[in-house]
C-alpha cells in the first residue's frame, strides 16, 4: 500500500517542490541515487510516471500533480497524529523565496513579511525587489516560488490572483501652475514634459494600458526622461524636470509634506490590481502556500492544461 511508503512520499514531495532530484537529495540528506530509487518505487507501485524532464530539472506529470495533493494530506495527517500523541506541536519549516516589483516590494511586502515571520519564525525568507518583467521571468524559470507584481502577463503557465488594489496619479511639483488643480485632460497631459519608469515596469505598463483605452499611445506623450526607480522620479519631479504618473503608495510622504501635488487625468483609468503570481506547472512548497493564505489568495494549484 502507498501509505506504507511514507519516506517515499516525503521524497516525492521534496522533489516536486524543488523541481529537482538533486535538491531533494540535499534537503533530505540522501544521495541522488536513493531519491531516484524511491521515486521509481512509487512509479512502479502506481504504474504511472510521476515526473517528466524539463530543462535541467523535473516537473510533475498530471498523475504526479494528483498524487502530490494526496501525499501532502497523508504526510500532514501523519505529523498531526505524531504531534497529538507526543503533545508537541511541530512548527512549519522550510524556505520561502519571493520576487516583487517596486510598489508591492517596497510598500506591501515589509508588513506582510513581518506578520508572516511572527506566525512562522522557523521559515527562512529570501526576497528580492526588481521590475515586473524580471519578476515574471524569475517565476517562469523556477528561480523563485512566488512573485508580487502590478501587471498581468499572457504566459499560459502563470497563475495570477489579485490581493490588493493600487491607484496611479499624475504628480507635479508644489511650484507648478497645476498645483492648485485636481484634474487635467489627457490632451493637457500629453503636452507636458513627462518622466516615466523603465520598460518592464508595472507602473509604465499601467500608464500605457490606460492611454490605449483612451485612444492614445505612449508615442503621444512628451517623454523627456526615463528612470529606474520611483524615488529618482519623485526627486526629478521636485526639481522641475517634468511631471510623472506614479502609484499613490509611493507618494504618501511627499503629498503629506506638500512637496508634490497629485491630480487625476480625466478619461484615463489609472487604477490597477496587485497580483500574486506563480507557475502552475510547479508545485508550491508549504511556505509559499502559507504566505498566499496570509495574503488571502485562494490557490488552485492544478497543472496547466
């Protein structure tokens, strides 16, 4: 019976979560040959392949995905029984890897990680902040378990679930003639010198999508400067180098102290959602599942069809 093979199931889950027999062997203190033998024994027992080769690693087959969910439940019940009998609760362990774009990474992730670490102090966390395009590439290549971004992508293997909302605003320096206004037109915006984020940024993507919905394009803008960070853009706007459109998450201090003024652009829908993203082809390790649960993200961890 498969329930007689708890070590085999644990090995199977480790290999599925790491997408690698070598990484599973290292995590379990086994040789790679021992990991392969345990996987082969499971496949022989179940009479179906559980993994397929993909690049330098392995991915679950459809049968492997189905087994993984049962294996998790079996191992969890085994741990629960052991804890109940011994009277000791075993905390969640492992490693959580995250990549976030600038807005979620700088303004949402710190608070989320603080709460997560309080709940799960034995889980190690590695997080990086970069632009949205790089985050999506890291997730797709299996370099990180989860991504947090301000834009969606049409990659078929990526699963996106919104967990927060964001609003973009046009910003001007306190000395600008528009500093006493609350709203301008798209035509007026296009006539002003504009500072934008780099290609691949979720903020820039949101602006370009809003322009397209209004019948305009990025070519209609008078772009004078392209910068790679929100802080650099805010400083440039304060120095009078141009106007910009940024997330209100990044503007809190400057709006409160009066150094910048925010306006809406009539006819330009500058709202967006912030997403958690993962690769549906890969199994989400327990730490990643726990982090998504904290974000309130409902996970459907099925293989891509």
